[in-house]
C-alpha cells in the first residue's frame, strides 16, 4: 500500500511533481499515473475500445507497486482524489499513516486550464469555456453530456474549486502533519525548493539533485475528430487504420513511430492555448474571491495577495 498520495488538483503541477519524485532513488512511483482506485464516485461510464481501464480490484491496484525495492517510499498520484468525496476516507482506511500532498492553483486560471484539458481528453465537447460553465446545471441533471464523456462528473467545474471543503475532508481523517498543501504558483516559481519541501515531508534525502520539469502544459485541441483519426491510426483500431498502422510499422522503427506520433499531435492536432477571455476571467475571480479568502484563512496564508484578488470587486 502506498506511503504517500499526490491527491491533486489536475493542471496544477501534479504531473511535474510526479515525474520529479520518480527520479529519486528512495522513492517508487508506478509508470501508471492516475490509478483513481480510491475515488469510487469517479468511476467511468464506459471503457474506451482497447482500454483495460484503471485497476478495480485491490490485487490489481497493489500490483502497480510490486516492483518497488525494499526501503523505498511508495507513492501514487491521482489528481481526482482532492475532488473526490469518497477518496479521503477510503485512503485513510487503507493507509492511515500515509502522507498526503495537495496542490492548489488560482481558481480562474485553474478552471480555464482544466476546460482545455477536458477537451483534449474528450470528457468535454463544448469548446467555448463560458458556454461550458453555463451547462453545469443541465449536466448535473444528466442533460447535454457529451456522448464520449467517460467521467461527466468532471464537468462540474465550480465543484473543483471548493478548496476549503476539499482540504477539510482530508483533515478529518489525517493529522495536520500528514497533509502538505502546496501552491501551484510557488511551485512554478521555485521547482527545486518546492520539491525539497516534499522530500522533507516524505522523510527521504532532500539533497538528491533535482531537475526542473514542466510537464503536461496547457494546450488547445484543434479538433476532436482529427485527434480521433491520429489516435486511431496509432493504435490500429479500425480496418483502414490497422492497414495504415501495418504499413507504417513495417517501414519505421518503433522509436521513430512514437516520435512521428508526438510530432503529428504537436503540429497538427494540438495548438498553443488561446489568450483567455479577460471579462470571463474577471467574473470567475469575483465569484471565487470568497473561497480564496476562506482557504487562505484556513491555511494561514494570504492567498488574496498571492493570487491577485485584493482588488477584485
């Protein structure tokens, strides 16, 4: 059972932290980020064709950590655990001595980045961020849910930013010294210092060299059908795609094929994130100013100042 859990949020540096911690010789984290095992309220509606999905049984879950060496700290990262209402109690029941690591990001930029991420993973289909926000109530009632959305629970954008409520769920089950709350903007500004704080929290050697990493950047998905086509060819899901993949596979080494896929996605499917709608961002900041003040007081931090909310109306 893991010794520590990176519980989220998504688009808040969890992937970068996961990758940097994995390089430490005293830490083991499996290749599979996002097991989602303890978030029973986040089960998929369906598994995509050709996907086995996340581990469902305890045996499958524990198998993720079987390669760990004796003496290593074992951890996992599932960005939904902070959002999940079931994960804190379930983690505490299975690993009461575990260390918890949460990362909070300024709410407006977090939700905008999350929307782009959900478009990329096909959970969301509404490209207009403001329109996607307006659909939350309908989707809570089971309407206007994208056909291919595996986890429509994630489309309740405002629920993601209920930071105080989320942290309280963990503090109900874990002692204060077991829960480390990081601020994304500070992590971005000082990767090394933040990671060394995490290493101290985990009780491992904090002098190990740390390489700065910017993983999972925010991007725009140009077209979901185009993304489907590229992915279909890469996995050979349909007859034409299987034939195309077979031809490419016969002519190209595996490493070159992977580079080709990444290059195609980067140049054809993905695009730089567009500039935000400043009016909508201002509305979001006004909406969440109270939450920012509350979580700042809860943590003993001046997040109004850090996140630039002092002059928000």
